[in-house]
């Protein structure tokens, strides 16, 4: 009987530890719906690894480089169309490379005004202009501060 109690106790401990592990991992997860949406964003923006494709699709930039972000290419047609299509970000963010090229690191969603929007279950941050809102999605460069954090310490091309 004592042996049975020990076995049951050990099984219970293993079960509880497995639940604890799941909770910890789940706390850092974005959820399957958001993960799927972000995978779709990666697929839709993969062509922009070639910055010339972005320019051909109407994105423009002044090459101003923001530390821990990069340079921002904005598509004016998408910016002022009145809605946010996750697969057509208003802004693409690139990190300048030492060889003179550019590495795509993030998609950014920008609202020039109005109500504070949400996307991917995230409320937009205050944007770069008064009354504007922005949401970064670091889909091409892992961000230790989180997928939707405005700044990414791993992006050092402007520092």
C-alpha cells in the first residue's frame, strides 16, 4: 500500500510539473491565431527582402535611420486608405548592413489619426507624429523585448 501511494504521488508531481511548464510556455506564446497571422505576414512580405521590390510597389523613404529600429519605407497609398490590412503593412522597416545593403526586419502598421486601432490583439502604441499610432511586428528579426515592442535592441545598424 505504501508503494502504491509513492507511485501515485510521483505521477501527481509529474502531472503538476507538466502543467506548470505548459503555463510558463503559454505565457510567452502569442496564441495560435496570432502566430498564424504573423506567419501570413512573413509570407506576404518575403518579397520585400529585396528593397527594390518595395520601391517598385510604391514604398518611399528619406533614409532617416532610427536607432534600434532602422529605416522606414512608407507606402502613402496604404497609409491613407483608411484601414489596416495585415498582409499589406503601411511601413516596412530595414536595418542598414555594413556592406551598404538593407535587411528587412519588421512590418509596421501606422495610423495617421483617428481612434487608437488594434491588430493581432495588440493596441497600437503612440506613433511618430502627434495623434498617430503605430504597431511594429518584428517578423524578420527576433526581438528580445517582444514581437510588438517598438524598439529592438538587436537592430544596431543605425547605432
